[in-house]
C-alpha cells in the first residue's frame, strides 16, 4: 500500500479525533508506521476501533476506489491538492472527500454566511455580494444551506464565478434537497467537500465541525444577516480564533435578523457596506488606471454622481445640492455605486471612491 492508503484508513477511525490523529502522526512519523503498530497510546475503545479498521483494510480501500469511479475523490492532507488554508488548523482533518475541485491557495476567498430564513433585504444583499465577488474571481465559500448561504453561492455561479460548499454530511448527499440545482452546479463551477465519508447523514453535531472548515477556507468572512443567537456566529467565533477578518452587514435597528450583525459591529467587526470593503480586507485595491477605466464604463446617471465624489469623502447633503436630485433617487444611485464597488460609505452619509 502507498502512504496515502494508510492515511485513508487512519483518517476515518471513529472515536479518534483529527487532533489526536495529528499527534499520532507526529509521534510515529508517518501513517504507515502508525498503522503497523500493534498497540497505540489510546483508550480501549479507540484501540478496538483501530483493530477493526486493520481487519477491514482491504474492504475499506475497495470502497474508496468505488467512490472514486463514481466521481467522489479523496485527498490526504499531504497531497498537493489538499487546501493549504486548512493546514493551519490544530484539528485539521487528515483527509477530505470532494466532488469537483478544491479551493486553490493562490485564489482569494470570501466566506458568506447568514440566516436560513432571511429577509428580502438579506437575499438581495447576498445576491449582490456573492455575484460581484464571483465575477471578480474571488472564490465564495459557504455551507450550501437555505437562505443566505445558498443565495450567495448561486449568485457567484450565475456570474461565472467559482464557489465551494462545505457539508456536514457525505458529499453524496444533497442537503438540503431544495438546493439540488446548486449542488449540481457547484460540482461544475467549484466543488463540494466534507471530512465525513459518503453516506454520512447530516447530524446536528456535524455542523459546528463543518463551520470551522468554512472559516479556515475563507480569507475574509462576511455575515449578511444573523439573529443574536444565530448558528452563523459559531462560524464567526471560529474565524476570529483563526485570525480571519470578519465583516458584518448592518440592517434596520429594529430587525431581529440584523441583531447578530449589529452585535458583531459593536464588538469590533468590520462594517460591510460594499464590495470595496471586501477588496480592502483582501488587499485587492484597484489601481488608478483600473479606476479610470471603470469610471469610463459607467452609465450616465451613475457616472455623474461618481465624478462628483473626488479624493475626499463627500456628504450626501453636498451631493443633493450639486446634483439637484431628490433624496430617494440619489440614495438609489449611491446604493448602486456601492454595490458595484465604485464607492464606499466611510461614515454615515459620507462617501469615498474605492
């Protein structure tokens, strides 16, 4: 057997956590040496599982090969395709099952999470951010859940981008079933990945584990809508522990769906107002030449407002006076320019070019 074969057998030992497995690999130096040991420094139950896996090794490897023929791949954490971002995790999985492809280190990524039962505002914002980031070549990471997650990922794919879904079940299971179209599209324009073997059901305790991988794969994490005790905040906690920047979208002060985002902003999360905020967090500022080219392609109503916003932040009152527009119409144009990433709101009512 090859080293990755031994790795495969060890990576899916029940009752042996990824962290414990990493310690065993460090102790013995290789997966093959761990596997050949008669007695491991683990508890009786874990030793019994280890013995059973050794006895079933041939069957397990044949099962893996059958999944490969069905389009379900597996990579060992030492394989070149294993995502480098995950290797910084103390409890990184030793291997991943996946369909499609895996995120590449050189491609910037943004995680997008939020409420399953989102509002129309949240849906629109998820479409806007997911779509533009995908179009700009930024990989969108999420969990393919109903609501914000699925909407953002679908928008990225529709605009020609790539997206990757981390599942809390086997990659052969579409969960939820309502996202079947997204599931099939992800395999062609990105990937579906999981540390759980095919056939594993979506059990509740799998999702906090899944969330740590979403956080680790994301160079920056965007929270679109979240209640005060939202499951999305688990992903936020994981992202902060891993040193990732978190940006939260504000909403109405009386909207429970935005309470979690407002709490994050109060605690120091970045304000998410436009894609320019994401580019800044990723260190992807546009050059002056790119800005001039972008301005030249704007349609006349938007270009007029854009040209009035020069080097210094400009207040909406000044723009109202200079443009002669009604407040509602000006606000819509400013919102559209923000969504396109040409300007950002640096303080309430004050706008600056990105």
